C-alpha cells in the first residue's frame, strides 16, 4: 500500500477536480491502456488496472472524501492489538492485510464477501475508439463507421462454452459456489479462510466437453468489427459519444458493455469556432471600406450578401444572427461574427499614386506625416512632447 501512487496523480487531475474532469481523465487513460488495444503489454495492463482503481475511489463521493482525509490508509483501516492501536485505530491499514501475510492469499473475514460469484452473469468490457470529422460534419452532423476489436458471444456454443451447447455441470468440489473453505491456525487463533475452487476456477460449473471454437470460454475475439456512429449536429472537438451495448459482449448471459467514441474535429481554413458561434475574417479593399459596398461573406450555409456601410474601419466586427453552429442540445443556432480586414495594395501604378495623392491633398493630409491626433494621444498618455 505504501508503494501506491496518489490516485489524483494516476489520473493526472488536481485534487479539486470535478466529477466530470475525473471521468474524462479516466476515459482517456482507459482507452490508451486497454488490454484490447495493447495485447500482451504487461505495462499497459498494469496502468489500466491502476487507472481503474483510482477511478473507482475518486468517482464515489464517500470513498473520495475518505481518501482525501486518510489517503490510501482509508478511514476504514484499522490497527490490531500490539501493532499500534485497536481495531478502530489507524496503525496497520486494512485488517485483511494483516491476515493475508499469514494466509498467503485471499485474506480474512470479509474475503468471502469480496469475491464475486464466478457463475453470475458478467457485463462485457467497455471499449473506446476515436474518429476524425470535418468542421462542417461537426456543425450539421453525419454518420461514420469505426472499426473495433471486441469479444462476442460464440455462435457455435451460443455462449455456453460446451461443444454441444449443453449447460455446464455444477462443480462437485465446491458445490457450485466457486469457493472452498478451510481452517487455518495462526498466532491469533484458528480462522476459517476462503479460496477460489481449483477445479472450476471460481466459476461454480465445469465444462466436460469444451467448445472447439472458443475453448470453453463462451466468447471469441472478433477483430475490425464495423460499427455505425451517428454524429449529432453541434458536437465539438474532444467530446465523446456513448453507444450503449456496443462494447464487448457479456458472459453467462450478462449485458454487453458500452462503446465510447471520442470525436476529433479538423481545423477549418476559414472558420474558427468558439462555443456555438463561428468567427471569420473577410478582406475588403480600401475603396469598398471608404465608399461602402455589397460584399460576399462565407458562411456554413454558403455565401451571403452583406451591405457594408461607408467608412468601415479595419477590425470592425459585424454579426450574422443564426449563422453559427446548431446547438447540441435543444433548437436554434449560434451566431457568426465577421471581422473586416482592409487590404492595402502593395503595388500601385503612377495613375493610382496620383489619384491617392490628390485624395490626400483634398483631405488636408500630408502623406509624409502621421496624423497629429496620434501624437496628441501619446502626449496625453505619457506627458511627453513629441
């Protein structure tokens, strides 16, 4: 227990992280280190289990509160007479750990309650996948396909694990419980210990003639299973779609797990998204900005005409209502914000230069001097005579 990493460190979240932040961090790690994604990788398997353990504690408000106060020792831990406290002390960790050193296995007291009934229905694994879509597909929704690897019920034996699809027989050694009890003497007296049945492996049943397809497991690994994913309109980059029952198939009649598909949205060359609003920049000429003009503005729905008033300054932003991203939940859409950028021509012919100089003179401007108003502002701000 002393060697365990801090659960917050495991998930990579701060101690004050919200439930949603904890869940998001766990899903990311679970997808990264899941055994199906890293077959035979012991390091990934270890990190997957570590993340599961951390999430199990931090996702439960009561257990999280105890962990925040007592750490890995937990407020359920206790000492033992002669080891630094009584049963209600905090000197020696979980009392089951004390007896585990003597029994060398499943622990003491609560061990029989901790073990799951091996013959009970078991839910299938939750799986994760990633998918990349375009900006427009995220805005208006689409349908895609993802390829996953998952355990599915064996069609040959229909999940029974038996060659002739017959039901497994009850284990005579453990009486179908999946566990056997035995007495053992310790320095503290004689106790009843519980261990997994060696004959049935804790299943409570025995398959005499295993299915040749699945080897008696009742499930087989199917690779590159194609799953259709409906992408809702308005989804944003990094959000996850939950598909109930599309994960690994359960065993012994248990329900299937879920599939979590995380969406990645490609950046757009013109548009930028902020929430449900869309932003873009439109270049206009000096003449258009000064005189006003009907300009074409790109939107998610195609080009629209906009009447730009005369005297428009560079950096001016105008809004097009309901031209943004559809709301993910509910009706309606965000807005579109267009920023005007005035393009200054880099090359002018002599005629153009003459016309601009005439314009400057008519305006009372000297093309070789900056406006005095600029320097007046500097004087007011810094108290410097320019």
